[in-house]
C-alpha cells in the first residue's frame, strides 16, 4: 500500500491513500517550528482492521525522523498510539 505525500497548504500536510479516485485513508498535520501537530487520522470502513492507520502513522513518523521534526499528538488515534507504544518516544514533542 503506497501513501501519497500531499501539501494541502504551506503548513498543512498529509499522507493519503486513494483508490479509484476515492480517498480511503489519510493522516494530516500542521507544521510549526519543527513540530508536526498531528490533527486527523481517517481510515475508510472498507480498510478498517488491516492496520492502515498504524501504517499511516509510521509513514508520518519516518517523515518526522528524516526531517528532524517532533510530533505533537492531537487526534485521538495518535494520542492512543503514543500512549501504547514507546516506538515513537524519539519524536514526541
């Protein structure tokens, strides 16, 4: 599953998964002062239960690491993931 990087506006970014022109999964953030405010995660019902949200978060986490950013969890999925796992400790804001 390949996620497409999207620049929504100068400080608003996302990774998206589309199939047949329909957006089925997305993780979004606003970037400010080297911190990614993780604002939204969505996975379509057709993809739920397949670990897609985690794959999106991992892709965003890799982006943060590559760019020396930190992540501030705001959406409920990212908050819960950060609480459950120490895999993201190195990029927590």
